[in-house]
C-alpha cells in the first residue's frame, strides 16, 4: 500500500514529467548526444579501429582541412548545390500548393502525381536520372530531335551538377507541396472573403494573407529542405560518384570517401564536425531571422 508521503511524491507534476520523459531522454542520449560527442572526440584523433588503435593529435585534422584544396572545392560544391536546390525546392512547391488548393478538375490526381517522387527511394531516382542523362539517353535523344548537339551531362564539369540539383528539387517537391497544402488549410477562408470585399486582387491576397499565414510552415519547409540538401549522399554516389574531376563531390560524400575509402576516420570526423556546425548555424540564422520578422 502506498503511503501518503509516497503518493504526494508521485503526484508532483515535475516528478511525473521526468518519469515519462526518461525513456525518450535515454534514447536521445544513446542515438544522438553520445554519437555527436564521440564524433567530436574522434576529430582530435588519428589512427584506425585496428590493433594499432587511435591516438590524440589535437587540432591537426582541422588544420589539414584548412590547407586541403580538395576540401575547399567540396565546400564550394556543397554551397552551390545547397543554394541552387533550396530556393526552387521551396518556391515551386509553394506555387503548386496555392494552385492545387483551389477547386480544379483532377485536383486529387495531380496532388498524388506531384507527391509520388517523395516516396521513391533516392537510389532508384538516382538510377533513373543516370539513365535519362547518359550520353545515349532519352534527354540527348530529345535534343537530337530538336536539331541540337548531344550534351555529355554526366561527363562535363559544368553540366553534371545541374543534373544533381534537378534530382534534388524533383525529390523534395512533393513533400514540401503537401506541407504547404496543410498550412494553407489552416488559414481561415474568412480572411480571403474580407480581402475580396475590400477589393484586394489575387497577388495582394497572396502577399498579405497567404504568406503571413504560412510563416510557421515556411520556416519548417526551409529548415527541413536545408538539412535534406546538406546531407545529400545517395544522388552523388549513384549518379556521378563525385566526378567528373571532383566537380560534384559534396561534403557528405567526401566524408564517406575519407572514412571508408581512405580509412582516415579522424580527418573524416573533423569534416563531419564542420558539416554539423554549418548546419546548426544555418538553421539558427533561419529561425532567428524569421522570428525577428514575426
């Protein structure tokens, strides 16, 4: 039988909250906090997970990053890929969501068609794009029909990256569209009715009602798209392998090469720590910017 003192202890809201949160906190520590802490530790070491073991080298791995031209090229590739992917991956789904939120014929079929890329694995999508853009593929066949010369899409340092960007945009389109559709459903129709009575046109309604009403949704879509873009790996691995001449090598694929190709785990951990820091800074700046505007 529970004593009155024990019952009072269990009835305490703080204690009850900690009891329910403990399993989640344990999982958070095991699968997120501990791996991040070990990654940070590993970035200050060298060696391998063999009989020789690892040993402390301090900031040597970070110094190697600073003086390595390949790392700076990869960082430049990742920046170009992220900027060129994130902006269209937010603007295009937003426009589609606004359009498909209206009473259009075959609206349900169109929504399903645009969402389908989101449920296709990146490996399968990458293989499809590799087939489409190969030298003798359908895209160049279409160019031949138009009287244009074929383009070596995946073998050219200029054109290979746009193929990966197009794949990333296509893959993220459906998810962001559904997110924006959900946000549009939360905006009261009475606001648009009042705006129409006041003589507001379609653009004014979008600018002064839709966008402010979608502010939390926009924050979520931008943050998730940035994270999805920065951790891109499968499309590089399947479509280009980082080539030609390292022109499509992104940071996550570079980390994979150094860790499991060169077995330089300390150096790879340092690069992964930089990626983590860049991601956290970008997410923080986005949240702060949108928070100040709201």
